[in-house]
C-alpha cells in the first residue's frame, strides 16, 4: 500500500480552523481555484456521519465526489473518507489534524 502525506502550517487557532471547516460549503471556492461546488447532503455540518458533496477539477477533468465524516474531535481532528462510486477507483481516507 502507498501512503501519501501532506502538511501545511496555518498561523491561527484550532477553533478558527474548525469553524472554517464546519462552514466548508461557504469557503470551498476560496480554498483552491479548481474547486467548483460544495454542499452538505446529509446530516449537520462537520458531525460524524454527515456527508458532503464536492465538484472539483483534477488533472483537467471535473470530478463529483461524496465524502463521509467518520470521526470528529472538535478543534483537534476531522477524519473523512471517499464514498461510492469513486471509492471503487480511489481508496482514500483524509485526516485533518490540528496540532
């Protein structure tokens, strides 16, 4: 199995980052220029079991993706995974860890 890791430092407090992520549907387009759309489709924003839908360009092609939030530790950690049908093609989990 191949594991890819990426990290960045954001000079702010964990609670401000967590609040920004809870409102991802409002901030998604400002995050990266290839982002097209984001909305919560099930549950409340940033709660375990909630699902969010995104559209973004990857390698010049528009991709439509759904993610399930699998674990939340407020102001500390958010884990989410890709859902079907892209799950068949890309098996990935994401972790946002507030250090």
